[in-house]
C-alpha cells in the first residue's frame, strides 16, 4: 500500500459505513442508554431506612468539619414497567442541606440501595442537641412523580 492510497482507503471505509448505517440499508448502530430514566412506573413493596443512623458527628483527625451521616435507603420494588427511577431526598432546612440520590429501576422483584453519601457541615454551624430532617423516597419518570414515603426524623447533633 502506498502512502497515496491510504487517504483513498479511509474515504472508502467512511463511505461504506455511511451507506450501511444510512436509510438505504437501515442498520441501526445506536443503542438506548440503559442508565437513563424515561417513561414508566414501579410499585414499591417496602422501604427500609435506619432512622437512628441519621446523625451529625464530628470530623476525624482534627478537621474543623462535622458530617451529616445519611443511611442507605433499601427500597424493595415489586412490578416495573419502563425505566422509572427511585429518588431519595434528605433535607435539613436548619443546616441548608438538600441531598438527592437516584437509582434507575430496571428489574422487578428486587431491592435497590440508594445512598446519597455523607454531607460536610462547617463546624459550629449547628449546636449540640437535635434538629429535624425530612426523609423522602419517590418513584419518578416522565409521567409519574409519586411519593412513596415521607417522614420527619429527629437528628442528634453530636458535634
């Protein structure tokens, strides 16, 4: 192969690819992304959140940061149609915290773990004692936005 024929070969390969994937032959080379939510719905059989694990603790190693420790929500799903998602919200208005985590629901009769992680809080911004957090789990899609559980939780501030 000569250096002059290389551009011709590349052009021929591109033209062939366009013909094969074009409307003439119609080979579909695209795939819908399984990690994006869309239309659908899901029934929730159970929601398990260890409320006692929701607390504010001091940071480690002398840091000047406290942490809101948020437990994982374990959501057992019954029937699923389409690609809905679970939305786990933890709001602490007195600390200006709104944590959101989502999980795509793809299979029926399965337990999903939804974990927003811990949130850092400037030390001293909360006094020792208790604060109130609102914990919400929703099923959401393009046409569905249903609250499965919503509860106020008293959170112990240890830091």
